[in-house]
C-alpha cells in the first residue's frame, strides 16, 4: 500500500510540472540515520535544524530531501524507508516548485517558533501531529506558513489511507520569510492532547468492534481529550476517564 501511494504521489508531482518530490524524514523515529544512504544515492538533503542552536544534532534531526521521480534507485529507497517508518514515524511528502535551498530554509524557519514568547521547536513534520495542526491547533494565519511553498502535502493516516492538503504554491517573493509562529497556552494544550491520546491508547483499548478503524479511534479520542482540556480537567486519570466514556456511548 505504501509503495503504491508513493507512486501515486509521484504521478501527481509530474502532472503538476515537477520531476521530483520532496520528503521530510523524522529521524528521531528511526533507530538509524538515513544520511549515509541519501549521500550514496546523491539525494539533495538538508537538516531542518540548520542554522538553529540544535544544528549539532544531525543523526536524529528532521531532514528535507528531494527525490527525483525518474531515478529508479532513489524511488526504491523512498519506498523501502517509508515501509520501515510506517509504524513509528510515517513519512511526510510534498510537492513544490520552489528551489530546494529556498524550501529548506522556509521549513527551518517554520519549526523555529515561540511558545508564549519562549523559543521552541514545532514538530509539524511528524505525521501523527500534522493533521491536528490544521484542525485544532494553528490559526488561519499560522497555517499559511506551512501552505505557502507547497502545491500539496501528502501523508498516510493511521490506517495507511492516503491523505492530503492543498497548498498555495505560488512563486517565492524576493527575501520572503514566514512570519514567526507564536503558540499560546491554549494551542499548546491542544497540541499536547495528541501525546495524551497516544499514552492512553498504549495501555487501554475500547470494546472490540467499537471503532471501524484505528484512525476513527484516534480521532474520537483526540476530540475527547480536547473537550477535557476545554472543561478544565487537568489530572491525567480524570482526562483519560473522560475520553474512555466516549467508548461506551451509543
């Protein structure tokens, strides 16, 4: 399923007028670094920590890389690595007309954010977080930073189904930079709900047959966790109990 999905994305990139597709690899979700493989295949890549205080972290850094869709070896590597990452850190694909250097610089600035005025890293490239950024976390203005350079984003949900978001993809203006994202407390709380749900599901499960898919289960739990946050429920056990009540609802 993953290999066919990549082929479909590659075809869409060609249709959009590019002979490459860009990927973001979250190396923190792997037990190894992909840098040596990228170098061996002559793949253009850059750490998204480049120029940031975290730049020394290379083997675990998120990388953006440009895969040529007519290069059989590069495409085969992408299919293989995507299959290896599908459980822990599914890969994020995108299509863009921007130069690689401009794209990498833009994304580096997107992850370098403020959290109530304090410096932080926005792991938007984590596909377990990415969809919720657009539905529950970022403001409409903040979303524009992630949509600006891309024609589309593509990823697989928790059931392996293809998902995507259309971007604006207009040419970059001279010296254009994304506005600095500053997440407020409410946004951070909604973002943390993702990890709260993952923690819950690591030790508890709904009655058999309650949900038709893994994604449906996660979506329902996430909505419940956001509700708990909005209700001012702070303690972990109480938050989990609030969510688990939804498992028994008609």
